[in-house]
C-alpha cells in the first residue's frame, strides 16, 4: 500500500465500521454525500475555482435504496482492495468488476460512474486517490524537468529526465499522485496543440527560455491538469497558457485548466490550476502581430455571448469581458499556428518571449 | 540536411529543372501526378495493402491552371527549404506560410492539403519525408525498446530507454523517419485503449513476456502506424493487435493499421503494417472466456454488413468473414476491459499469454 493513499483506506474502513455498528444496534445505516447538482456549485472567487457547496444528502438504507446502498459499499470495498494491492482500475474496469457482484451489479456504466462520483465527494478525495484512473491520455511533457516515479515491483526510484527524449516526449500517466519533481525551470508553458508543442520541443525552446513544455492536446484531461497543478505547487512555478484565439480555447481549454469544470465541482480543488495565466493568442495579438484570421462561425458568436453572460469565471474578470467583446466586434478568430505566416519560428523567437516578458498583455 | 531526406530534395530540384528547361524552350511546362481518386486504388493482395494504380494526370501550365501550378511549385519549394534546414511544419503551418505567397496563397486549408497530397504522390514519398508533419499525437510506448533519436542542434545521438518511464511512457513524435531502434523484445503488442495499455505497463507485462507495448488510443495516427512498421521491419518483430471486439475495432482500428486507408492509397506503402495479426477480442473469445457483452447497435449491424460486402480487405479473408458473421449472429460486442469481470489481471495472466501462444485463435 502506498503511504499517500493510506488515509483513504482508513476513511473507508471508518465509514464501514459506522455502518456495521448501526446494523448491530438494529438501526438503519446511512451515508452522507454532498449534493452534486449545479444548484450546489459555487465559484469560489477567493480560491479561484468552482467548488461544491454545503448541501448534503443522506442515503438511508431502505427497501427502495438497498441496491444503490449495496453498490456504494461494494465500490468502496473495491477501492480499498485497489489501495491495499497498490493497483488501479479504469472506471470501465470497475464497471466490469461489478458483473461479479450478483444483484448489486451495474447494468450500465453511467450508474457505476455516478456511485464513484458520490464516494469521491463523500471522502473528499479525488478518484485517482481511490485507485480509479481515467482511461484517457494525460498530455505530453518536454523540458527542464526530472519526474520522479517508482518501480511498481521493486519500489525503487525511477528518475525521468524530460530533456532526454529527442523529438519525442514524456507521456503523463493517468494517475500522477505518486510523482515528485526536480526542476530548475522558471515557468511552465501549457500549449493547446501537439503541433505547436512539437515545434517548440524540436527547437528546444525549453532550453533557451528555461521552461517546461506541456501539450494538452485540446481540453486538458484530469491527469494533465493534476500534473500541472502538482508541479506548479511543488516547485512554485508560474503557469503560462497558450491556446488558439477562439471561444473554445478560452472557454473550454483555458477555463477548465484554471478553474475546473462545473459538473465536477466536488474535485476541482485538486484539478484546477489557479496560478495559470493566459498569454495568448488574444484579440489584441491579432493587431499587434498582424495575424491571418478566420471569420467567427455562428456557433462561436453564440459561445461568446454565453461565456460573457453565464459563465461565473468570465463574469468575474473584466479583462476577459473586454477581450470577448473585442473578439465579437472583430468577428474573427485566430490560431496558434497563424504566426507561421511571418516565418515558421516567429512564434518562438519573437512572440512568446515578448508576451511572457510583458504581464500587461496577459489575461487573468 | 538529414541524409535520408536528401533524395527528396534532389527529386524536387530535378522536377524544377525540367520545368525551367521547358519554359526556356518556350514550351508549356507540365507536372505528372498519379490520380488519387478511389477509381485508381487497388487492394494489393500480394503485398497486403491498398495501393495506388497506374493512372496519371498531367497538369500543364495554362491560364486555367496557373494558380494551382504556382501553388504546387511553391509548396515544393517550401518542402525543399524544410529539408535543407532540417526543420518541419505541420499541414496547418504550411497553409499559413502560403499567406505570404501573394496571389498563390491558399484561401482554405483543404486546398493546401490537396496540393500536398499531389506532391506526395508525385514524389512517391510520404509527407513526413518532405518535412510536413501531422499535428496529432502519435501513440505511447513502453517496454523492452531503446529508441535512438538525434539532438536537433548538436546532432548527437540520444538513447531513449522505454523501460525507464515508470507509470508514464514514451510519446511518439509526429515524424519518426529519423529514429532507429535497439531491442531484445520478441513481439510488439499494439493496444486500442490507453486504459488497457496502462494496466499492462504498470504490471510490467512487457518484462514478463519480453515485448514492446504501444497504445494506439483509437484509430492509429500516421506517426503511430509508421513507428510500428519501421520498428517491426527493422527488428523483424511480429505485431499482435488487441482491440475491442466490435466493428470499429476490426474495421477502423485494425484494418487501418494493417492495410492503410482507401483515401490515402498513395502512401499506404509506408503506413501499413502487413505483418500485423489480430489476437482479439474475437467473437470466439466471448464464449471461450465467458465475457460480459453489450448488444450491437443498429450502426454496428450496418457497419458489419458494409465491411463484409464492400471492404476489399475483409472480402479477401474468409476467416474475417466468418468472424463478422458470428458477431452478427451473436448480436453482441465486447470490450478489452471486459476481462476485469474475472479479476483485474486476468487479461495479463491468462488471456494474452494463451492467445499469443495459439496462432489458431488469431485472425489475419
């Protein structure tokens, strides 16, 4: 069992003990979980992320709740097993494991996911600490960073030097809680596209500017966000974010990285990166760097309106409101790769150094 | 300039010379490119991949073709520049570079992609050799393999030991032509999902069975296919493919890896993996391993019919026809992770060793 997951196993044991005690006392056992609907989600302006509110639902064992109740206990049992054996399971695997639970088996994965989310919220930990990992790819890393992992069998330290992968890179695993870091880098640069990442990696932008490059490949996965957060916290590094200049880059990629997502508010505490700042591409950059653009589509226009009006993050920041208004007026969007119009390496030799040096051009 | 790309630069120079000669002789210059429509695509049963036929179109410089003609020449020029400077550009960047070509600029990326495909077919090389790289992620690797790359600046050798990534992995770069390999592995295992890959990696299945694990994360990208092909060719390794048991896993993931795709027939020669065999999950496995299943959707049923009736690869192989018929009769599909119903490590301890040892259970 890994030390950092021990408290989770203990917490599970304690809850199970309480339930056993209630049953032996001939009382109905019950479980308390925070309400996970949007009505119980707040944007914490001080901490800077979506967090779950105080509302709690009590699930008492009755004839009507017996199945979900049993499923919750079995899922907690599976989590404890995974922690003890230092193993992990994807959400999908956990669903299949339930096929052996007799009447407590799940018939569809959304059911098991929902129970998992409940337990996550109940224990106030993230699913990865319970041993459940996402099945998705976690982003790629290159630059001035040594990741310290452990051999699963021998428990020996493994040191992964991210300057040593040539044109390739380090692929972040689904679960990153056990990783530690050594670095002399001055900042983290989180990049939307794999293409932009590869250009910067190939030309060793990380060496010239002493930084760590991370490709998010679109909306960052949980593992990617957690990795950036852990690294930035541990090493007190600023995080600069570089995406396309469009409502998707701002509202989906950057916003999810910085403050998390509304429908996973019970774990945003771990998966947001409050220290992230947005360096580009901004609507101002289009003028400053004379970038080729594309007209906004109807769906972009709609998305801008929605962000300005309904998204608590964008409502909170005047600078973002101004930027979105400007985009709506310019009626154009711009891509990371647009800098190529002025030479393939302009993004590296001019744009990024200038933007990073001038905090007045950033967005919060 | 990298040695292996020199012949491409020479080829470009020769074509440019011919055009210059024609112009100086007051003749209309012309370019010959293979016809890339499906009518000129054949399934090469001997070589085992989709290949382009003998039909050629001649593009002669006239008032009507002047723009495309100029664009083709400029794109060839850009390719030569990239080769000389040992640099690369994504398709998207190449499109943006054209914004400086005056009247020869492209107004949409599909136009520049099409010109790039023409040149690719004309030169009979793949786009990566011309310096144009895909913007997509190339798959992840772990196991008994050392990848040998080169430092872009110092040209020094970089050795990447894929047993040394802990729970993480090596991320394949977009362009792999310059990579070489050292390995003592007995086979390559190409896996559909990141989740299945991570389980096998975590438990060091690659050590127990002396193999190389590659996660394709869905339909393999060009870089991923080329990497597997190059590695399998260089080191004479068999390639075992492990996907979900559904028409998508068979018809999209496995088929694309093994024989390439119909609409990129001019480069399948480089991007197919003819040595690939399918080890599972097959419809027979559902019975043999008592796996939980899901009912086929209408779209699955339709896709099966389409594969049996229209796909030259599946039409070629009786074994596949039988498997697809069986799936249609069983009316169910099965996932890689379904083995978890019999214990999380069953896939590793029982299923994979048994299947790999018994070639009678494979599909071609």
